[in-house]
C-alpha cells in the first residue's frame, strides 16, 4: 500500500514539475518568436561581418532605401519632366494640377522639375563635402594617432582649432568675398571646415589600435608604415569613417540650405536652399502658395531623416551596447508579461 | 589650476589663428574690399582719395606692417567704420546685435540642453522601451530638419495667420530698455517664436548624446555596485550615471555655441529680429566687410569663452581633472 501511494505521489509531483518546467522554460523557437528575434538570413553569412550587421539593421536599411530613392529621383528627373528648371513653364503660382504636379513658382517655373534638378546639386554638394571632410578627418586622425609625438601635438592643435572656430560664420566671411558663391565654392569651404569631429574620433581609435598585437606584429615583421596604416589600421576605421561621412553630409546639406536661404549662394543656381530663398523672397506662404515652399522643405527633411537612420545603424555597429539596449526592452516586456519582476539591467 | 592655464593658453592661440585667418582670407581672395570700393567709383577718385580708402581698410604698407596693425586694432576692439550705418563704428552695431542674439540663443540653448538631457536620461534608463524606440529617432530627425523651414512655418502659423505673436523686432516700440516688468515681458513675448524654432531643431542632439553616453555607463562596475547597495533608482540614475555622463555633454555644449550662434542667422532673418545675424545679412548684402569679419571674431571669442567655462565646469564636476 505504502509503496503505491509513494509512487503515485512522486509521479504527481513529477508531472507538476514537468508542467511547471514546460511553462517556465520555453524552447528556443518559442523564445525567439516571443521576443521577436529573427534568425539572420543565410545569405548574409557570405558578407563581411560589419556589412552583414548593417544589412540586417532595420533602421539602417530603411535609411539606405529612402536615400537611394531620393538619389534615383533626382538622377532620373529628365524622364519624368519635360520642363526646364531654369525656364518659365507656366503662369505664376499655379496650384498643383495635371500640367504641373507640384504647381509653379512665382516666376512660373515648374516646382516638381526644380526639386528634382535641385536635388542633384544639393545632394552632390552634401555628399561631396561630407566625403571630402571625412577623408581629411581620416587622414589627419590616423596620422596624428599613429605617428604620435611632435606630429600628434601639431595635428591635434589644428584639430582643436578647427573644432572651436565657428564654421558657419567663417563660411560667411569666405562666401561673401566671392561674388555669389556657387554650389562648388560652398561645397569646398564646407569640406575644409567640417573635418574636426571625425579627425578627433579617429585619432582616439588609432591610439588604442596602435598598441594592439596585430599592429605590433606587423611592425616587428618590418612592414612599411604606410602599409600598416592601409592594411592593418584603415579597415578597422571603416565604420568610424562612415559615421563621419554621414554626419558630415547632414551638416553640409543643412549648411548649404542655410547659406543659400540667407542669400549668400548663387541665386541663379537651382538647389533646395535657393528654392527656399526664392519662396521666402516671393512671400510664397503669405500668398498661400504652400506648394512653392513645402517640396524643397520635405526633400531636405527626408534626406536628413534617411541619413539620421543610417547614422543610428552605424552607431549600433561601432558600439554594440547600443544594439543590446534594443533587446533589453523586449526582454523586460517579456518578463513583465510572465509576471516576473522586470529588473533587468 | 595648471589644467585651466593650459586651456587658456590654447584658447589664446586659437584666437590668434582666427585673427590671422581673418587677415589673410580677404588678401588671398580675388579683389580685396578696398579694391572693390575703389572700383565701384569707376575712376572718379584722385590719388589721395584712393590712398585714404586703402588706409581706412588697413591696406597700406607691407604685408607684415598691415598684419601687425590689424592685430593691434583687434586687441583694441576697433573693427573700423561700418559702411552701412556710415559714421557709426562697427563695434557699437556689433555689440548691439550681439546682445539680442545672446538673449535668443541663451534662452534657446538652456532649454534645449535641459529638455534634451532629461529626455536622454529617461530614454537610456528605459532603453529599448516605448519612449526610447519612438522618441529617440524622432527627436534626432527633428535635429536634421532645416531651421529655415521650422522658422518659416512657425512664423506663418502663429504670426501671420493666428496673429498670436508679433511680426518682428525684439521688443514693443515705445518701451525704453530697463529692468522693469513691462520691458522684460515684452522681450520674452517677442523672443518666444524665435527661441522655439531654435529649440525644436537643437534638443535632439542632446537627447542622443546623453542617451548613448549613459547606456555605455550603465554596465560599469560602479553602477552595478550602487544598485547592489540598494540605493534608490533615482539616486543611481542622477547621482551616479547622469553625473558622469553629463561631462562630455558640457564639452559638446561649449563646442556647439558657435554652431548655434551661426544658425541663429536664419531664425533672425525670418522673424526680423535685430540680432547679430540680421545685421550680418544686411552687411553681406551691402558688402560691409569690416562687419562681416568682426562678427567672425566676436563669435570665435564667444565660443572660446564658452569652452573655458565648460572646462571650469568639468574641473568642478570631475575631481580627477583637479590633480592634472
């Protein structure tokens, strides 16, 4: 008798335990479903790890797609429009219609065509200046960090000077001395004044890389210095270079818009900034012509939003703790739903 | 103390670089200011008049003499004579405009920093939560919107259409400046929209900066120890994590002063606010070079002063710097 009761009791407890374990410890598949973790698509494994991390980052890919859309839109402009951005195409301030998808300006120019063509110049100035300033920052940052000593002292001094010199006022001084600064001049000046931040971050990174084993072993093997810089250090700087590029591009696009808006740019060039300048000068909002001011404004905003998204992704790749923070939120919510204290830190 | 002295030495050197740039940029550019003025008279000037114009722009003598003369002038805050407001010296116009710009940017920067930092603290503490995943991207995107558009929209909606706010100026006409309630109220009323438009495009940066630095600190040993000691959430959040995360924020606050002062240009233009930016735009339109150059020096100076203040603040906040 005793024997039977005992086995029954044990088996009951066992079954309760099993049930408890089953509810408490979900299988890996259940967990992934519950936490909304997706397995990486197989094809990404053939990519370099940092690129794979970028491709699987939803924010970053959203930004890239948005940006590609904007670039394609401005490159393919002639296919979609028969008008010339510099010529009168209709009556002044025509509301959006079939003839003029986004209406016309006070001068009777087609707004849609101007946004598309203006995008070419605005994006080109932005990316050109961003790329150039990121490249200058990379070169100076690596040189200062790798060579150290006297070279580092001198370069760091210049980096700090560029950081404290107010960029926009300096550009105003230069641009006001050139008769109506065209997009090219503005781009060059922006590139020459915007490399401070990326030089600083890259120098710090180089300083920490210089003492790592793979660099030391390359030095011991007698590799040439420029080869160590190009083959050992540069590949590790790619994501920081990308960050500098993205931030430089944002600030260049915004600065170009601001300079053109206050009338320092060439008023005959068609860029998003000069479109805003003319809209403001022609009292577009006051006369109810919202279609003259919104399209270039939205174009600048979308470009900014896309670049910010890409920057988020780059940040998460260079700083894994930021990426982990996304998962922590899901884990907290998961535990709270199961009635556990959500004390994940 | 040595740390502060080293920084002061650097700032003096940086200011010297700015003065030098200011001197050489017009001279390497095609057509210096005095040549333009002389050309605009189309040969109707005699030798003595040409010499006088060149002298008033400091364009006589050897390059070295000109340079020394310019440096001495700057040190006396003598920026020459304004060509727009003709007999007025540039410096009086400059300081009048700078006062209003400081009011505008001062209020905006304070609120942007406070709001952004508080939001960043909240987002980092509840990282991955609803607030963090919605407002962090949103605020940073606002940061990438152009100030021109935000200012234009606010101006259109609240000044032109709803007529809640004035169409321009820094205070109501007929009020004499003074420390009475009437005047200060009028100034604040006129500054509301410009401040708001600067605020909207700038607080996102502080949000992101604070959040990212804080998240990196949350896994540090001292934070885990503080939690293990059973300190309240509030205390750990503000006294332990936020206090350490605020130091890089203060440094970038000082560096952003130049950017914000430059950016106020657009806002002042839209709201017709009599600040430095508004005068600079007038100066650009009428090619008043002495004013354009002087504004660069003044803004550089204010950035350097802001940096010095941030260094002092960092020394107060961070005991490690006091030893060095």
